[in-house]
C-alpha cells in the first residue's frame, strides 16, 4: 500500500460505485502488515518524507525487482 494511498482507493470505490466485499480473513486488521502500516503512518507525522526514504532504501538494496531504472 505504499504506492497508493488508502484514501484514493476509497474515493475510487465511491466514484465507481464498486461493491465492497467483507474480508473474511481471521487476521484482517490484526496482522503484522496492519501493524507496519500504522507504524509508517505514525512515523509520517514526525518524518513527512518517510515513504520516500523507505523506497530509496529498498531501491539501494540488491533486491530483485526494486532497482531504479538503469540500476
């Protein structure tokens, strides 16, 4: 969810009147993913450029698929 803000998804759902399907996963909202999402949001208050820094760090690591163009 680092690429698209949740608010943008909500707006698209409303604009296109898409059906909302309830998530039946027992881990919905209590997963490590949710915890990290909340952490990034909290850190974003003090460090507004946190997402840019995280993406930059991922691009500098030799992780397949995360390189910048030409990298």
